C-alpha cells in the first residue's frame, strides 16, 4: 500500500506538477491536500501545455481517481471552469472526487483579500488576491461555508445570510467598499452546487478504502515548505500547511499510512511575493535564469525573484517533512552558466548559524555562505541516464545532496514527461 507525498522544499514553483504528473502514471489515486487556486501547476504532455490550479495533476491520465481533499479551499467557479476546460481538451474528469468537508471561497473572500492587501500598503503580504487567506480565516473562526453546506439549500442560505451581514458591514465600515447582494450570490452559488454535486463525497473514506485495498496513492502539495503557515517565512506565507504533515489533516489519513516523501527542489531558487530571500540575485545572472526559465507565475503572471540554490532551505525542508528523496527540476536552465554557487550556510553577525532562523529580521540580515562550482555549459535536455550527465552537473547535484542530507531520486532536464532521469523508483 505505498502512499507517496510530493511536496515543495523552497518557496513554491519548483515544478511539482511535472513530478506528480510523471509519478501519477503508476498511481491509482492522486490527491491534493491543501491550498486553493492561488497555486498553479504547469504540465506538458506531448507538447501540449496544461495549467492546473485546483485539479490534481493526475487528471491528465485516464482512469485515475483524483481527489480534492478537505484541506483545500475551493472556488467553485474556478473549479468548474477548469473541469470544463479539461473536458474540451478531451480529458476525462469522471474520476474527480471533491471533499464534502472542503471550505468554499465566496466572493466576499476575494474582495476582502484585495482590500486587506491594499490597506497594508508597504507591509503587504503579496497574496494572489484569490480569497484564499480570508477563506481559511473563516474556517478557523468557525463561520466558513463547506461544500456539504453548499449542497444543502436551506443550510447554505442561512449561513450565507448571516455571513453577508457581517462581511458587508466590515467591507463598508473598514475598507469603504460596497458589499454583495444576498439573492444574487445565493442564486449564483446554488447553481455551482448543482454542477459540482456529482463529484462530492467523503474523500477521507475514499482514500482510506483505497489504501486498505492496496492501491497506490500519490499526495500532491501546493505551494511549499517556506510558505507553510507555521514553518515558513511568516508572515509572508500561505494560509495552510504544504509540508508532508499537512497530508494527515488535509486528506484525512493517519501518519502511519505514508510510506515515502519526495521533496521537489528547483536547481536554483525562486520566490514570488514579499519577504527575505538570502540568495536572491539582482544582476544579469538572475535575469538570465528568469528569462531562460520563463520564471513568471502560473496563476498571476508575476515575475519571480531568482537566486542561487539554497541548500540550507532544502535541508530545513528535509527535516520538517522527513524527505526520503529529492526530485531535482529545471537542471537544464543552468546549462549555459560558466560558474554556479550553492549556499551551504548562513552567517549572522560573524557567526555561522546552526538552525534556520525563525526571525525574519535575522533572515534578512544573514550572509549566505557560498561554495562556487564550475558549470557544465552543455545541453542536458536529451539525457535520460544519470551517468550520462556532465561531470560538473553530477558534482553540483551530489554536493546539494550532501549538504541537505537527502538522497537524489529524480532529475528533470525539461518540461516533458520523457525528460526525466530516474535514480530511484518511487513506487516500488
């Protein structure tokens, strides 16, 4: 009953979609356990590009059960648009299952997200303004609307009326913007409910039954370790738990059911939004990586901040999630560089740090300790065997593995499924 978790080790955008898509071929079930449509996975299949925001990457394989777990917050309009978009491209979506316990993003969540970001001014978080944070806030304030509520017209109507009274007052009194008409929202969302109804079930029961039956389960995280609500660079984080521990809460399975954790590592580092970034590049090398790697957000189109590979961040992620293997992505983006650097430690006020700092003030002031390595300056995109990679590419990867103390499992040298080097079979 192998259950495998694939999660991000950096600030997101590591290429998790490609790795999940590759591993999904051998899985029976692919499950998403947190986040919302603030995340985006880009998967390339036979030259066709698919952009996924809520649907698990396994949707691109026929016959897979694809689960959206209770830890995900769902914008029904976005989900239905994505389902229809897949269907128009000939993708079968009949295996999709949506948790009845997942929370629903409402229009007031989106407006509050935008208003709060504007209100913060120079102290903005850098959210995608998709309503994710406010939806999770309502979840924790115990006034959220779940999918099971959405499907019950009487229950939904009562909760919506109560929530709109409070949210409309907040929007007007604090932010000076008009709220929403109750009947308009009610009608719109009850329409979504009918379209989603056939997909909804108790996904925890579905997953545990599949595990009991010996099926292979692949759990897919959105965002990444450094955006984890507890363990990331708070407050510049997301509102959920992308680390491997988030699977248990966000999918409704016990920790003893997880067999293997795969940490996806981009061969350099990027992040979107605000917050300290010790290895960030502000020169032509950073520009080269951004342009060659097309480092612009899948969801927002925002240019990503680019920097050298930070092994301290990857090692921290490994400790938090008990990562068994790394899946390295985008190695080919570095093919043209003559010299590379890996951050192997931080110095703060002249002393080498033993732990990843909790304080953002400290993180903003650390000095990255670099090791310089020669580049390989040759094309890796057609290589399919690890031993055929240039020697300097192997040295680069092996030094990362050594510093982060995590084994190498997969190396990706391009966006296509076939551009993947397997060093360890994850589903054995």
